[in-house]
């Protein structure tokens, strides 16, 4: 009975709905273009999920805590630039050491945004967009706007290595493990519950003895770290450094769409990383399906934008309904006490 109730809980709500939508898209794609279901395409789709999934975790965690960082792709860009420079300045250095330098850079970038938003009390929206321009400008200046090849077989092989003869990349296993760990932290630790409390009601969390600014600052740093890892994965897949690619691609917007589709409120305070990852899968599968049908890239971008608008609209209605119900319950309570 306990196992059944747990399975029922896992398969209920947003996750189940998104899984059904994913299956519908896959079936329609197979009927329309059966030749697109190849091992190579499956590997490519799973590789794209690795990159998008890592960004999705950082954005979702920050969103649940009541924040959002518009400089996420810029964090990835400048962090990967540090990786590239370490490889150039110190020939023979292990790529893992250079990657560690990139991850530290991502943490510093997230910390700077946290300081601007919660130390100097600037509007996060303006502060993060401003820093995105700063990091993007530095990346273009350092490379003169040119692509730079990454000639390190061990690093580029990282993104292509699969489990035996299957199309499943080892990186996909890594991303799933990251999601499981973060989900555990979110659900079973005091810090995870504090994130949801701060995102849902900062004032109440402060009265409960929590420090909302400190918790949100940690989430900004965490987002920077995961953005750096996402940037490294993307550069490994591309086998080069692109100073403008991620900034143009804006993976944080895809992550935002998938998070809201997965039931995470834009106002914070609720959500599930598992459902958010289902949202990432849905968007990736939908993009793959549209491209398999040989639809133009602008149409794929248009559909992704429409998904974001629809998701935000539904979330807005949900938030208004929740607030209305809370207001109604407050009005009823005095009468019940008589």
C-alpha cells in the first residue's frame, strides 16, 4: 500500500500531464516522420537534455526561492571563457582543473548578482540584465567576437561518451543524479524547506527566524555554479568556445518555461524539480519534432515563445486564484470563531 501511494503521488499532477504530452508529441512525430527515430537522433536529443537540464535546475531552484537571474547565460559564457584561457595560458593543465576555475568563476558571478540585488538592494531585474551585458561584452572583447576551437580530446569526449553501445550519454546520468540530489535537499532538508518558505512568503520567513536575503544569495551563487557547468557541457558538445552563442540562445528562458510548465510558480514558494525536468523534456522533444518536420527555425522559436507566454498566463491565473482563496478564508475565520 505504501509503495502504491508513493507511485500514485509521483505520477499525479503536473509530472503525469507532461509525460502524457511528451508521449503524444513522440507518437505524432513518429507517424509524420518515422525515419527520424534513429539511434543518432536519440543520442542528440539526450545530449541536448543534459545541457538544458543543468540550466533548468539552477533556474528552478532560484525561482522557487522567489528570484530570477537574467544573466544566467552570461555566467556560462564568462565562466567558459576562463576555462578556455586556463587551457591557453597553462598548456598541459588537466581540463578538470580549468573546469574547476570556471565553476569558481560562475559562483563569483552569482555572488556579484546577489550582492547587487540584496546588498545594494538594486532591482534584480535591472541588476542581472546589466551584468549580462557586462559579461557578454567582456567575452566578445577577449575573443574579438570570434569562435575559438577547443583542442582537448578528453574534454570534448566528455559530452559524447555513452553507456556501452546505448545512445544514453554518461552526462545524462550525471544530470539525473544532480536532479535527484537537489530534489532530496529541497524536500527532506531544513534548507530546502527554507527555500520554499522564503519564496512563498519572505515576511513570514523572516518572522520565523530565517534570513531571506542570505538564502536567496546562496541560490544566486548556486545558479552561477550550475550555469558554469552548463556552459562547459555546451562547449564540450560544440568543441569550441562561442562568445555569443549562449547569450543569443538564452537557455534561462527555456529553463523558465519548463519550470513554470512543471508547476513552479513565477512568484516562488512551490514546485518540483522532477516536474520541471519533465518540462525540459517536453520542450526539447517538441523542438526536435518541429525540426524533424522540416519546419523553419523561426517557427520553433515562435512556438517556444508562445509556450512561455501561455505558461506565465496560467501561472498568473493560478496565483490570483490562490490569493483570492486566502483572502476569502481570512474573512470567514472570524465568523467561524463566534
